């Protein structure tokens, strides 16, 4: 199966094209506020010598992470499905970080750390070995103090911006190539309207007082 992967949840956005688990081409950008999504998509297609119509499935990183980046990826995937009927799959960006950690020779017990704003963090623990990243603690929102205790216990902290708070941590971004690898062999595709970003906080709205 030919898969296009979109991972826009972190400051490093990337696109990958893979066929039957083998990555054919990748493109990425870092630091820009604007995501040049279609430029990256066209680049990987050109590099792989494929056309848009040959893409059989899209996989999207669902975060947690950049609200705007994730929404851009979802909008592209949903529009693509409406236009072509392509299969869609959403995967946690934390899982992608764990998978990328293995590719970068990081192994052992590690916590994926992603900034959750408000002085809090998303954290999921993994046992990273030759067979990939096995989640041992589900994704949850934790305090800085909790992460400090985890680090003091000897656990590796990994993530897109983890060294902002933990200089001994390892900067690892979720990549589209890692997403494509995780998607290989999966068959649990989903309709576009059911793809949702991963946010652990309930959405709340505050009604403004009537103006006099």
C-alpha cells in the first residue's frame, strides 16, 4: 500500500511517502509559522516519481501538540478523502516520537514529553527496544514536579522541546517517516469526520456578560 504521512504537530513539520513499509521520500521544515504542506507533498511525490492518484492511504499525526499544525493536516486528509475516497488513519504523535527514538538509537525506558501549556506537560512512558516502542504508561497531563521526579528516577525524557526544561533530555521530533512505519500493515482506517486531535483537556467556553 502506498501511504502519504503528515506530521505537523511539532515545530518540525514533515511529510513522507512510503510503499509497503518502505519510505520512498521525505520532506520537512522547521521554524516557520506557516506550514508549506502542499509544497512538501509535491516534493515527496516528485522525488518518488509518483502521482497523487497513486496514494492509497493518508496517515496523520493527531498530536498532542500544535493545534494549528494538527488542524492543517486533518483538513488536508479530510479534503483528500472527500475528493478521492482515499483511506485515512490517525496515530498519536507521542507514538511517533517513541518510534523515532528507536530510529535515533535511543533505547530503554523513556517518557515522551510534550508541552501542554499552562505550566503542564503531556507525558506517556514507553519501553523502547528492538521491537519498537511499547507504551507502559498512557498519555496524561502532568506537572513539572512530576517530570522532575521521573527524571530523578533515571528515566530518559524525550520530546520536541524537552531540553527547554530538562537539559539532559533528548530532543526527538515526531516524524512523518515514523508515522508511515507505524501505519504499515494497519487496517483500522476511519472516516475523515471521525479523526480528532488528541487533547486531554475538556473544551470549555466562558460566556461573556451582556454588554450594557
